């Protein structure tokens, strides 16, 4: 009869892939102890193998029970909960979980994602909304792979490019003047605030959330310092003379100071202030007859005026603080036609005779 194979304490702990302290605390009491001598302790290799096989089967069963909702919950906890704009992500996360959260994680493949996309299109969702949901799912599946809940992340169906409808204020008719005039429809205290805010946003291209956090100390030498922007960085913007005057007057406005107090520290306070201004602007644009205009349109207006005035796309990127030039390229089609002027550069160089080989036609 063969002797049973025995394992030392260290060898048994290594089999379970735990430290010696963890092994002694949680596993050792479940094993039969063998003492070949008074001072040695050994464990049955067959018993260790049986326990490992049992644990593995339980783990496999747990993995089979994992749902897409589990992956979304994990992504919320480790990625979205403490990120900037968490309240928006929470709404998206809950919507996606409601739609596909009960799907088995391991069988959620390309075909099921494609079917889900078809369902969303059938509900007349925009391409941008569908892409947002797919992006949230992609993040959740990547984290699920890191947790080894799935071995590979499935491929996603290709989506057509979103056509950005770029709306900016026109000069003919002068829509900026129409908006400023329409501010008179607001209560007296809000009228001045909105009139000054429109000028600041149009001439700086700032986001509303950035202007709400500006204080007197941020205006330095004709520039405004924007702290903790959307990309969680700081950015400096050169002010036009009218934007500087409007911004200084806005910061002195008692109504503005009261409503924006704490907006730089509290996200909840910032949302409250943003809702106030958004609703007030909606009244102004409706009174002006410009129902397709939003406060963010004023940022587009700043960029479009710069491009139309001859600024190159990289200059506009720096002024607006875009993360990449790809974001700024949406305004490129507004640039004036300059190809003729560019060709004139070559023509003038030829006239000056600098390093230009003269060309003579064929002699008859």
C-alpha cells in the first residue's frame, strides 16, 4: 500500500495561493493534520486538491451567474462615482442597466450588442445617444475583463459618424443684438446678469460652468484664468475690451454673486446655478424668436467668428482650450476661401526672381 502524499504548511498555502497567515486563519482547520514526527506538521495532498477543485467549481458557478448589470455596477463604483460629471454618468448608467442589465455577462456577444443597437434605433434614439450608451457598456466590459469575469471583450458594431449641427449666432440679422435686447423680458435683477453674461460668453468662448467659478482674483492683465475646467485643468483666455468690462461688472453684480456663491466648490451648487441661468436664457431666446439657440451656442459663435476672421484652426484650439485639434475641426468649413491668396504667394515669389527657374515656351 502506497503512502499518501503529504504537503508542508508552506506547500499547502502555495497551492491555495494565499499567505501563511491567511492559510492558518481560514484553511488549516478544514484539513486533516498529519504529524510524521513530534515537530513536523503535514497535510494530505489529496485533501488539498479536493478543496481546490470544490472552490474552483463554486467560482465557476459564480461567474456563470454574473450579469451585465454587475459589470455596470463595478464600473460605477471604481470609475464613474467620483469622476467629474458623475450625476450625468449616473443617469446613463441606470438607463443602460435597465435595458440590458439582466443579460448574462458571459454570453453577451457581438450579436446581442447588435440586436440592442437595432432596438435603440427602432425607438428613434439619435446616433449620439446610442454611441454614449455603447461607450458606457464598453467601459463596463473592460473592467469586467480585468476582474476576470469574462475572458475577452466582444467587438462592437460600427456606427456611422454623427453629423454635428453647428449653430452659431448670425450677423445678418444681428442675432446677438436680438438676444441682448430680449433680456428685457426678464425680471430686473436677472436682466442685467443675462445681458452681461451673453457678452462674456460670446467674446471668450468659455463654457457657462467655467464662468460661474470666476472670481476677481482670476482676472489678471487682461486675461481670465479658468480653474478646474471640464478636462480638470486650468486655462487662460485673453479678454477683449468689452468682455473685460462686462466680466468685471458681472462679478460686481449682487444678484450674480449671491447665486454663484460656492459654485467653485460644490457640484450641487453649480448645478443649481446652471439651471437658473439655463431657464432664464430659454425665456430670452424664446422672446427673441431664436428657439434653436442655447447658451452653448455662444461658445460656437466665438469659434466661428475667429475662423471666419482668418484665425487658423490651431489658434482657435488654444483659445477655446480644446483637448485635441479634432474637436476644433468642426469649424474648419467656416474658414474663408484663401486658396487664391495662397497661390499669389508663389506668383509673387516668381516675380521677385528668387531661386525660380525661368520658363520659356516652345520657340516657333
